C-alpha cells in the first residue's frame, strides 16, 4: 500500500521530532541533576576549607594575645623568686579579662603553676604533661586544641566548668549511648616561653578559651563562609564544633528553634571521621534535616582525634533548585516537541492541497508579468511548476535578500563580539578581585604583626618601610573593594543588606581611625560633627565604602596643615544630608560631571601624580543612588572642594 505524500511526511517528521526530543530531554535532565549536586558538594568542601582558615585565625589570635601577656615584667620578677604572689593572681585575672581569655596561668621551669587567674587550688599543680606546655619549654611559641577534664575546669572557674556541661540529646542515626551529659571541655590553648637574661627558659605563660557553647565563634565562622543566607526560615549554611561526637558549639537549629548543642553526629560520619580520621563529604542527616555536609577531624597536639569541625549547606535549596530546573526544562522540551509536530502537520497539509491552485497561479506569473524564470528543476510536474514559479519570483528578490543577510550577519557578529568582550571583562574583574582579597588580608595581618612588634623590635628604617607597605596594602584593599562593587554594579547585582546602625560609631569613626595615619603624614586633621546618637537604616558595608572613598580623596587632594570636615548638613523627617570637604586643589565647573564617571581622572599636572583607579566616585555614586539618594559636588578651583550626598532617613 502506497502512502500519500502528506501522511508520509507527517509520520516521518513526528518520529524524528519525538526521538530527538526524548533524547535531548533525558540528556538535559541528567546533566542538570549531576551538575547541581556536583557543584554543591564541591562548594561545601571549599566552605570547610574556609572554615578551617577562620578556626586557625582564632588560634593565631589566641597565640598573639598570650604572647602579648608574656611581655609583662611582673612575670619575670616572680620567676626570679620575689614574693608578689597575691598581686600576681589578681593581675593574671585582669589580663585574662582584658585579652578575652577564659583562663591564664604562669608556670615555673619545674612545670608547676605559680600564678593563676582561677582558683587558688590550682597553685603548685604540675602541668608539664600537657603537650602544648611541653613544646613551650622547648622554646616554641605554640597553640593547639585539646580536651580538659571537668575537675581541671573547676580549678579554673566554677562558671567555666558549669558552661562546659552539656546534656546529651537523643539523636536520630547517632550511635546509642548510656551517657547523660558531656562535662569535659574542648579548649584552644597557647603557651609562650619566658626567657631570662641568658636567653634560658625559666617559665611560660599559658592561657586559652573554652569552645563549649562558644556560639560567637561558630557564628563568626558561618558569617565569614556563608554570610547570612536563609532558605525557608532556616540558615542556608551551618557550622559546628564537636567534642568527640557531641555538638558543643553550633548554629544548627532544632525544631524547637534552639541551638542543637548536645545532639550527636550520625554513625556514618562518626565511623569515617572519628574512627578512620578521614574527611566525610556527602549528604548527611543533621539533627532534623538533610545537609550537603563536610566534616574534618580536629586533632590535638599529639595528633589524636578529639572532635570534628563541620560545615553544611541545606540540601532543600539545591533539591528545590534542581526540581525547578527540571520542571522548566521538561516543560520547554515538551512544548518544543508539540510545536514541532504541529508545524510538521501544518506544513505537510500545506504542500499537497494547494498544488493545483498554485500551478495555475505560477503559470500566470510565468507568463511574463514579473519578468522572472528558473530552469532545470526536477521532480513531479506540480512541484516543478511550483518551484519554477517561486524561483522566478525569488530571483528578483535575491540581491536585496543577499544584502539584508550580509548586513544581518555583520550586525550579529558585532553583537556577539561585544557581548563576549563584556562577559570576559566582568569575569576577569570578579576573578582577579576575589583572588587578591585573601592574600592581601594575609599581607595586612603580617604587616600589622610586624608593626606591633610581635615578631621583634624594628629600627627606624624598617618602621618607615612597613608604614609605606601598610599604606600600599590599605590602598589595594580599598581598590579591591571598589572593583568588587564595580563588578556587582556592571552585573546588576549590587543589592542592599539594610540594617539599623549607629551611623557614626559603626561607619564613620572606623573609617576615620583607619585613615588617621595617612592624614597625619600629610599634616592634616579630620573633624566630624555627626552626632554619635544618630541611627540610620542603610547597608553598613556599602556606606563604609562611601566614606572611605570620600575621606581618602579629601586627604589625597588636600593641602598640608589643613582640616578635613565631615558634617551632617541637614536633617528632617524624610532625609539626611552629609558632606566631606577639604582645603585643596579643587576643580572647575566643567570637570564636575567627569568626576562620577567610570575610570575617569582629571588630566592636570597636580592630579597626575596621585595614585588612583578612577572608580571610587563612580562606585560611591551608584551606592548612594541604590540607597535612594543623590550626590553632588561644589568647588572653588585651587582653594576648596566639597562632596555632599543625601539619603532617605528610612529605607
């Protein structure tokens, strides 16, 4: 049986479209599922590495604080045998509070405590068996993590011992236990040797902090790694410190909306991390929900596993995201298949039915009215006639069509090239600034440590070099912040994280403090009349960037021996107006508009010697506009300049 042309074409089109559509949908769904989970697991492991960095920074800060404590001469006097013991304990308690420690002890060369911030019963206890203390007696400045018994905590402080006690909560998937509570403590500890006149060790200062219920630490790590993201009322990212298999500090929340301390890790994670000492990176059940999780063992100074550091991403967000993409992709695929089938049916129906009518019409056109003809077409008589007629008409349109096509191709090529360059620019801008951020933070910390003389004394030349390096690092830090904000502006992702803040104390004063040295070097003074009680709803980080750019510019382009003024010029029910002014180079009226454009700098001899990227005022303007305000400037060239901006009082 012979099929009609219409039926043959319709059946063939349908089979091809359905098969290709099913294959494309299957491949696309598989790719979406694999890619989403793979990227999420990779991210959570990177987040765990970031959490370790924050945890180690906490240890480094502790070590630095204990090192500062060790510099007090009173300890050397005591270690030489002079009787100042009653005052010593009080002094140690004061230093403990000053440097935000939980305990602080002075140990003699025999390894016995001779001064303590805790109870008197700790005096004369032998502590050389502690590996951190033992390393300090070998001449090392050292910090580490260890477990301390409840009895030792009681000797330090009753409140400390009470804070360490954590009732255990029955946890699904955890290893069964008869224990009712955990009363041991996990501590970060640091020990610094004290040297006599002959550079011999004759004692150490030893101090630390308790990690049990240390919510500020895990919250700080979470905010560093995940910022403040939430999904369906739950934190998107969570961080936990475990003592053994028990949560002692966490921001995982139970169904009762309390921190899940006392809950325990699942058996699967326990076997991998505690027993085998390996990283666990997979989906895991955390208290009452599934998380894409990463766990690493925490080891003490003897390399024994004493706990776990955990970070996790709420799996619901990624499964919802995967399901959303799947539904959209499936809907698009099915619609595409349906449209293709309908179009195939439509066009097959259009081919045969109108052939006889089209033959008659093409004979009329071929009679010479359009003055066009085509030869050498093969096929059935009707189709040949149809092709000849349409080719004859197409011949007259060919030149115009070709020109239009060439123009279209050129336009398309130009658009693709512009789009590619812009995308490459944004990707490189974001990549470079993010890659510079972490190393620069380390450089700033190292320079600060040297300038604080934590690593030894400095001569005048070294101090001068470090001062110059610190200024360069601060300039790079400000430049990176501007480039990051520029990247967000270009991609339309500059979003406000609004909070009500004490405007001067939270934003203006820290900026002034950071720029005081720069101003002093230029023999300039910064004055601020903004009331300290003023509170404003704004994005604190972005508004800090605004004042950083305006005040640093005022210093850079101001005259020596002058005053920079920061003022609240106007306040009413709706908005506030602030200004930053200086006595300096200024600029003309024609140059005002150039100041707020991207990468623009004034081409004057006095300006060309000043370092800068031409981004600060552009970023500042975009931040102010994002807050619903506006920015403007006034100047008398060669005498003064004033930058003013307004923001709504309530955003």
